[in-house]
């Protein structure tokens, strides 16, 4: 009550100001106020042209007066294309009963002064550009019967003073930006017939006071953010004919009380959070024509019976969790049902034959359920059916030929079932057929030529079946065809030349078949073609020159065919966004005209025979995110301008003959996820700037002549999965920053000149799985025990280095490993028992290693002892031989002296003639012992 006094107080001062204006000077007339308003408006079509002092105000356009023309009672300027601010001066024309300014371009807020138009009965301002709040002063308009201000940009809460408008019959606040809750005072509007609050931002629950609107017929509150339950009191409004609560967040079960709304013809509860079963009391709504309970969480069986809901025209129960069969009493012979939508539930059983009784049915959607069995032969009982959607079920068998009798059929969706058999030739009788989707079935046979008689066809999708044979030669008869999708079948033969006469064609997908021959030049007539995919066929020959005029083409995929010649016909297509020619035999240079396709995002030319340089004009492709030129014969250096393509995510130039260095400009490619320059002739250092490519997932630079160190900035690759730098000339240590690459699952640094120890930090790469390959480097030191932490590792190769020490026992934790190579190092000690299952070659070239699969460590010890004994023996033998040699030489020397003395004695004896005595004395003198003379000679003779 205090609020209403404030409003009256403000109104009193407004009136007082008018009285003072009258007392102190001239009070403007109604016509003068209107002329002032006209001067502030923009009137592009001159709708107010006759608003002039020369004519009586009651004759002005849009104005109505009392019979005696004493007062203006109506101002109607709806749909007049007027613009400008809302007119606060109108409050001076207090005699107004009707004000209609709807469907213009008026802006500003609703003036609070409108509260002074106390005679106003109808206020219509909808469909403008009004903003601000609904002024509380509206609550002063006690005579107001219709307030329609929707379809504006009004915001804020709905004023509770709206409850003062007790004569109101129509309240339209829909399609604005009102927030807050529905005021409980709205229940005071006893005579309200229509309440439209839809498409706002209202929240909270539906007030229980709503039952106070005893005469309410239309309640529209859809597309808000209401929550809570539907109040049972809503079921007390017996006059209600239309109830629309769609697209809110209402929850709980659908109230049984709604069954009491005996006059209801329209009930829409879609897009909420209702659960539980559909109450059987809904069957009491015998006048109901439209029922939509879709997109909720309803469960249980369908309890609705068309035998009771005899006026039902549209039934929508899609996107719930309904189960069981469709009930037998669901329909009857004289049913008025025209639309049944039960899609995306959990309904089971066979196709409900009872539905065939609904001869008036126009649309039937049972898709996305668990229905099974054969399609009924009597489908042609649906004489008026335009849409048949049975897709995403478990139907088996074949399409009955009677389907050709459904002369009104426009949409046939049977995809994602288990249908077999052929397409019946009778389908060619369906002259109105626009869409036929049979994809993801198991259908066989050829595509019947009769299908080309369906001249209304706009889309054909037979993807993922087992169709064989050629594409119908007369396919060109389908002048309205926009989509032809025959991918993943077993079609053979050439692409018919008549296909070029399907001039409405926008999508042509013939990939994954056995098509052969060359492309017909008539395809150049498909001027609106946007997508063409022919990959995985056996098509051959050069590309038709006529392709160069297909300016609408956006996506081309001819990969995995046998095309040859130049790719020039595909250059210069302005709309092109994706071009894939992978795995063909195209040759010649990459045309620089490709850069005319400024919207190109994917360019894949891998596995061809392209030659020459990479065009520097590629720098103009600012949106390029996938560039694959791998496996060609490209030469020259990478142009620095190429690195202006800063949106690149995949950059693949591997297996070419490119030369030069990797430019530091590579750091500009910060969106890069995959970089592969492997198997080229690149040299120089890996630039430190590559660390700016922090989003890299794969980095492959192997098979080049790169030198220098691995930059420590590699630690910036925190998302990296694969790092392959093998077969280069890299040197220096493995940077410890590699531990930051925590997602690595493949690391290959083999066949370089890396030095130093294997960093302990490698053990922190716990996601390493595919390989840790460091073979053929110059690494030294011991194998870090932390390698044992790599428990997912499947391959470890540390061979051909200078590693020393024992194999750490922690490596026994590598339970996933199946390839191990530690050969050709200087390892020693026993091999851990866990590795005994690996072949001998895994450990060869480590002379001091022992244990299985090498010889056991005890045998090795005895062999060592044995080796020491032999050395001693050899030493002794050498000493003996040396000593014996010396002795022999001494004895030889003595013998030679004795022989010389003997010779000398013999000569003296001969010269004496009879010198025997003398000789004996000489000998005696020489040996000083004559007793041994005989023995001496005896010995001497033996010695000689």
C-alpha cells in the first residue's frame, strides 16, 4: 500500500505542474502536443504528413475522437515505420483510451508519466526497440484491459504493481529480457484471459496464486528459467485452453491435477526435467489436439489411448526414456492423428500394426528406438503419409515393394538398421520423394535405374551398404539433386557423364568404392558443387580442365586413386578450404595459383611425384592449418615467408629433397601440433626458437644432417608425445630439461654424437611407452637406476655407446618391455634374472657381463682363474725356454773351445812324429788328472 501512495504523490505533483502552467501562462492543446511529438520523430514514409495545424486534429492519420470531436480517444500508429524516442508528452492527452504504437522502431524507455493516462484501456507497444524497466506507474492504470509490450528489450523485474490492474484481460510481456520471478500479485488479475511471459529470463517457480486467474485461457511461459514443480492449483483453472511451459527447468512428475483441465486443446511441456510416468489422467483431456511431452526424463510405458483422446492431432513424446511396446489401443480407425513423434526412446517390439489404422497420418517418427522385425507389407495404408522415419532401430528384412504406392511420401529415413535385400524398383513411382536415406544397412544389389524417375529427389544417401554395379547412367535426370552420397559400397565402373547435368548438386561423395576410368569433363557443369570426395577408388588419368571453373568448390578429396598429370586445374578456386590429393601420381610443380584460394585451411599433396620448390606465395594462406607435402621430390630451401602461416597446426615436409637450415622464424608457428621435416637434407642447428612452439605433440627431424646441441628449450614441449631426432649429427649432452616433456611416449635420439651421461631425469618420463632409443651415440657413465621408473616402456635401446657399470636391478620393474638392446657397451657384472628371457644379442659386446642368456657367473669366475694359471704357465715356459737357450749357448761355447783345443793338440802331435808321450803329458797337463783321461775321451767321443 505504501508503494501506491508514493505513485499517487508523484502523480499529484505532475498534475500540479500542469495547473500552474495553466494559471501562469498558455496551456498547450492536444494538437500542439502532437505536433511537438511529430517534430521529434523520424517518418520515412510520411505517415504523419497530414498532421498539420491546417487540418482538424480528429482528421489526422491514426487519430480517433469522440463523436463530438471534443476529445481524442485513440492513437493508432502501428506498422508506420516510425523511429525516435518514446514520447513522454503523450501523458498530456489524458482522454486517450487506446494507444497503439506497435511494430515500429521506437526506442528509449516507457515513460513513467504514462501512469497519468487514467482513461487508458488498451496500451500496445510491442515490436519496437524499447528498453529499460516496466515503470511501476503502470499500476495506476486501473481501467487498463490490454497491455501488450512484448518483443522489446525491456528488462528488470516485472513490477508487482501489475497486480493492481484488476480489469486486465490481456497481458503480453513475452520476448523481452525480464528477469526475477513471476510476481505472486499476478493472481489478483481475476479477469485475465491471456498471459504471455514466454522468451524472457524469468526464474523461480510458478506461483501457487496462479489459480486466481479464474478466466485464464492462454498461459504462455515457455523459454524461461523456471524451476520447481507445476503447482497442483494450476489444475483448478478450468477455463484454460492453451498451456505452454516448454523449455524451462521444471521438474518432478507431471501433476495428475492437469487431467482436470477439461477445456485444454494445447499442452506443451517439452524441454524440461519432468520424470516418472505419463499420468493416465491425461486421457481425460478429451478436447486435446496437441500434446508435446518431449525432451524430458519420462519413463515407463505409453499410457495414452487415442480411443479416448479422439481429437488428438499431434502427439510428441520424443527424447524420453519410455519403454515397452507401443500399445495396441494406441490408435483406432477413425483417428484424427496426423503427427506421431516417438523418436529416441527405449521402445521395443515390432512395428505396431495398429498404427496402420491411422489412415490420416501424415508424419510418423519412430526413430532411435529398439524396434525390430520386418517392415509391414501394408505400409501403403498410410495414404497421406509424407514423412516416414524409422531410422536407428533394429529392423531387418527388405523394403516392401508396396512402398511404391505411398504416393505422397516425401521423406524416407530407414538408415542405421539391419535391412537387407535390394531397393525395390517400385520406388521409382514416388514422384514426390525428396529425401531417401538408407545408409548404414546391409542392403545389396544394384541401384535401380527406376530411382532416376523420382525427379523431386533432393538428397540420396546410401553410405555404408553393399551395393554393387554402376551408378545409374540416367542419374542426370535428377535435376533437383543436391546431395549424392554413395560412399563405402562396392560400386564399379566409370562416373556417368550425365552426372554433370545434376546442376543443383552441392555434395558428391563417391569415396570408398571400386570406381574406375577418368573423370568426365561434364563435372565442370556443376556450378554450385561445394564438396566432392572420390578417395579410395581406382580412378585415373589427368584432371579435366573444366574443374577450374568450379568456383563454389570448398572441399576436394581425390586421395588414394591413380590420377596423374598436373594439379593445375584445381588451382585458382577462390572458395576452396580443403584439398587432399594424397597418394596419386601427380607430377610437375606445385602451382603458385593455389594461393588464390585464400580460405584454404587444409592442403595435402603427400605421396605424389611433385617436383620443384615450395611456392613462397604460400605466405598468403593466412588460414592454413594443415600442410602436408611429404613423400614427393621437392627441392630447394624452405622459404622464410612460409613461416608467416601462423595458424599452422600440422606441418609435414618429410621425405623430400629439401636443403638449407631450419629458420628461427619457426618460433612464429605457436599453434603447431605436428612438425615433421624428417628424411631431407637439412643442416645446421636446431634453432632455440623452436621452443616457442609449446603446443607441439609430435616433433620429427630425423634423417637429416642437423648438428649442434639439442636446445634446452625442448623442455617447453609439455604436450609432446613423440620426439624423433635420430640419424643426425647432433652432439653434446641430452638436456636435463627434457624431464618437462612429461607426456612423451616415444623418444628416439639414436645415431648421433651425443655425449655425457644419460640424465637421471629421463626416469621422470613415466608415460614413455613406445620406445627409448639412444643407440649409436657416445654416451658414457652408468645406466641411471631411474630408468626403472618407466614401467610402461616397451622398447629400450642403449646399444653401441660407452656405458659402464652394472645393469641396475631397478630395470627389473620394466615389466612391459619386449625389446631390449644393451649390446656393444662396457657393462659388467651379472645380468638381472628378469632379463634372462631376452636373446644373447641384447647383451653381446659387453665382455664383463655374465649370467643368462650369457654364461653363468660361476663358470666365468673359473674361466678367469684358468686364464691366470695359463698366464703363469706361459711365463714359466718362457723363462724355461730362455734359461735353456742360455745354457745351451754356454755349453755350445764350451764345446767349441774344447774342440779348438783338441785340434790344437792334434796338430802338435802330428808335427812331432813320435809325440805320443808328449801328447799324453800335454793332455794330462791340461786336465790335471791323468786318471780320468780314458773316461774323458769316452765322454768326449760321445759329446761329438
